[in-house]
């Protein structure tokens, strides 16, 4: 009798605790998926806004001056006196680099576009949706749309007015991404989060069945932490009361922290080198620029490129190239530990930010860094690989992010043209 009663109580307690927990899990999954999706959409919107600004800047740099329609029998779009009617170089390069579609409207008509119809022809000469004309061309304000129908496809899109120097609105710039691509990216990003939460909830259910009365307060703390993480707070802290437990609940706490770190690393770190990725470096550099402007403190940034890296890949293979990137990244990370931070900027390029150093001090530090790179010996397949690096350095007097990056990049390529293995400041 006692055994049967005890079994019934055990099952009853498990049901009482596990059923609400299952509902809680569903709630966290739904809410977490919602917040995560919103965060991903916000990232896409920020990317569209940034690319749109860059495209406008690229046209202004390539063709300084106003947009105007010229011609007597056949009208052509000019910018700054340059005919850009069939010049797709800028928008095609943006499409190739970012995967985003770009369209330039003069008034309500597509003049330049990367969007093609089923036969492969660009859909120039077509018009913008009425709502866009009303909001952007007439209203004069940029707008996001998550369901814009273009050429039979639904787009996640950003439209911004094109203005001449006198402030008059003469057209619209569109930057967009097919909605199905955005949704697929969101789904791919959500799978690890959903799986991690499901695994965590299963483990928690087992623990609750054995320690129902003693773990209620701990479960509440875990729930609050998961809620914060699912809401996008990847810096949330888990209570020490959970972490010091030497049982399953303690393990759950550490598993959740691992999930949190994995999510944070997925957002902030480059998978190969463990340095900050470009997106994180972008954000950190903007913060440094803002602090520098507010406090009047100096900073410098440099872009370094491993010399003849393609030759290393071609000669020894990409596995060797990955080893080289990892070792160089480890050296950069250690060197910049007290100077600022290092990030992988793309391929074999690295961004180095000195958050408290003027250009002269940064150059002195970079000379030491180059000596360390020259001394680096990387054994591979019975051979020793030696490296050099070319670095472009820019001082932090400029508050425009893009200008700073462009200066450093221009000096990097100047160094390449002068023979590599040097610093150009």
C-alpha cells in the first residue's frame, strides 16, 4: 500500500510540476522566437539602411552633383553631368558584395536596378508601388516595408528619397532582400536556440521530478534568466545560487550559460579566429568614436592584411591558410589586449583599434607587432611558413566611421603598391 501510494504521489507531483513547465516551455519558445525574429528583422533593417546610405555616398563620390533628366528625343539620367542611365557598376557591385537588390528611381520610374525578370532582363522603366510614392516621393520620408511586392516576389525593403543639393526630392533609392531569404535566415538562426531551450527544459523536468520541493526557487531563477536571454539580453547574469549547486540543477545552470555564451559568440565572434567579427567591431568602433568625441581622447585604427596569403592557400591548401589565420589572430589578440581590440575584417584582413592612443603611439605599437609577425614561424607539413603584413593606419581625429575606414584601407593598398611588409600612416 505504501509503495503504491508513494508511487501515485510521485507521479502526481511530477504531473503537477511537469505540465506547467511544459506550458512554460511553450511560452518561452513562442516569446523567445518572437523576440529573436524581431531582433533579426531589426538587423536586416539596419543592414538595408546602412547599404542605402553607402550606395548614395558611392554615387555622390563617383558622380558629384545633382540628378537631372536630359535629352530632346531620348531622355537620359545624368548625375553631376555624367550619364548614369546604363551604368550598373555601383549597384551590381553592391549586389555582389551584400546579396541585396538595389534600384534607383528617377521620380516614379526605375532607371537602374539589379532586379531581373524571368528572362534575365532588368525591369527598368517600371514604376514604384503607389504606397511608396505616397510615403517616400511625396512624403519625403524613408520607409521600411516587409511585404513590398516587386516583380512577383515579396521583399523586405527600404526606400529613401533621393535629393539634389537644393533639397528637392527627385527620386527614390530602394534596397531590399526577398522576404523568403530573410525568413530562411531567421529559421536557421532559431533552430539552435529552440533546440537548446528544449534540451534544457527536458533536463529541468527530470530534476523537478526528484527535487520538487527544494528546487522551486531555483527554477524561478532559471526561468527569469531564460526569459531575459530569449528577450535578447545576452549579457544577463544567472544567480550564483544555481551555479554553486553540485547536482543536475547546477549542471542546467552551466548549460544555459554555455548556450548564452554560444549565442553571444555567434553574434559577436568570428568562428575561425575567435576575434570580434565585422558586425561587432562595427558596433564597438562606433562606441569608441562617440566616446572620443565626447571626452576629447585620442584613438587610432589600422587595417592589416597578410601579405601573399593567396599564395599560401594556393601552395599549401586552405587548411594551412586557416592555421595561419588562427595563429596570426592569436598574436593580434594578445598584442591588442591592453591597447584596444582586434577584429577579423574579412578574409585575411584584420581591424586593429587603439582606443587610447594617438597615431604616433599606435604606429610605435604596430612596429613592434610587425616584428612579432616577421618572427612568427608556422610549421606545416614538414615546412616552415614565414609571414609579413602590410598595415594602413589612420588617426582618430575624424568622427565619420566610413571616412576613417576608407583612409586606413587606402593606406593599406598604398603599402601593398610600395612593396608590402610595412606601415603606411
